[in-house]
């Protein structure tokens, strides 16, 4: 346990919208993820040598990206452009009018799937809630690159933002699940490179200690989204072969000097201990940290954007954190009301 205190907020029972989100995740999304993991495991057993080339994850990722890009519209109150920064593609979401802060966002997806398109509801709702611009990175993932290079794209984009004259104190790193890992690990890489630190970090249900994917730990029955086979496959096939160092959690590395951090998680998900451990480790390192926990919601429930009350509350809390960390002016209450009524 942490020897240093940190702010810890707990939120109540889930709304009917959150319960509906849980059901969709459990009955629709989770079986599809399990099937992809099963196929990947079978391919590895039948043809281990070319596994990296025939893994279904990249193909599924491309197909899902095309589908979601067409299915998830950009709200009229948000502008979107596709940009390329040092070879890294990103979707740049901006509010109408000047943005006083920028969120460098790392999407989740288990390090092998996901894209800016899969996180549009979250990203655009955050723009409307906070008034900040969101730069959602389409970073490279295994098998395109080794897992040990997973922070390279985020670090390269941050370097370019600084080279273009961006104030690091106006930039916040944020990400969910695997992207939560990247949020912390990229901030550590920034410090190691001697670059100025961003203003803050936001980690949503971060997947940090990959060694737990190999351990015979009990899987919580309340985990609505992530099948155990999915985590085991990714860790055992993509990360573990690179050696013990690749499996090391960011919480085992130096956290001193990281900026203020907001951590959000569901108490019911398998990654809940990761979030608690991150908050404890940051507090021990002298980093200001706040842990916010919701009961009865799914992994990364914030993906629903403005559609679910718990997601709206979480995004409002992230917006407040951005304003506090960067000094950006808060969005007017009337504008927030319009956002919620429009959703």
C-alpha cells in the first residue's frame, strides 16, 4: 500500500444506460474479441513461424477502422482533420474557436487493434466538454513494430509539437487501457530524453502490469469486455518473447518528476488493481494524483461519450483536470448544457 495519501473518489451505482452498455459489451463485443484471440492462438499453433505476418489482429483493425470511420460521425460542433506528424497519422479534433490546451490521446485496444475512429465518441465529447483540441494518434502497433518500440510514435509527435513552439504546459497526455500504458510510459520517455514534461496525465483503466496476463489469476465475473484469452495471447505471443524488460510495468520504473495525474477506472474490471497500483506508486513518488472509481460500469465506459451519464461525468471530471493542469479557461456552463442536450 502507498505510504503517501492521494485523493480517492468513489461514484455510485450504475445508471440503466451504463447497464445497457455493459450488456452490449458482454453479449456482442466480448465474444468477437474472444473469437479473434482464439483464431490468433490457433494460427500460432498451426504456423508459429509466420504468425506475425498472418495474425488476424492487423486485418481486423483495418476493417474495423473503415467501418467506424463511416459509422461514427463528427459532431457539428467539432472540426476534424487528418494530419501526419513525423510520419505518424492522427485525427485532430478542434472546437470552433481557439483551443487553449491540447490533449495528446493514445487509444486503447490491447496494443494490437483500435484507432482514432474507434475512439471518436470519447475524443469529440472531450473536445466539447473541455474546449481543448484532441490529437488522437494512429500509432504503430505490433506486429508492425516490436512492442519495445511502442512509445516511439508518441514521443516523436510530442517532440514535433515542442519544435513547432507548443507550450508543454498546455499539453496533456491521455489514454485508455493500452493507451493508459502509453500515457505513462511516454511521459517517462519524455523525462528520460530531457524534454519538458507535459502539464498532466490522464489514464483511463490503464493496462500496466502485463505480467498479470501470464499469471493464473482469477478473472472477475464482472469483467464485461475483456476475455482472458485476449490478454494471454497478446502478452504471451507479442510481449513476453522480447524478454523480462518488455513485461516491466511503468509503475516499476521511475515515476518521479511526472506531472499531476488523473486516474479513472471501474471497480468491476480486471484492470482495477493496475489503476490502484498506479495511484499508489505516483503518490509514493511525490506526484499529485487523483483516483476516481465507478461501480458497476464496463472497462473504459468513457467510450460512450455523451451517451451515458457515467461517461459524461467522467469526461466532465477530465475537463476540470485539464483546466486545472494547463490553466485553460473553463468552458461556459451554457455550452456544456448544449453539449449534453444535443447528445
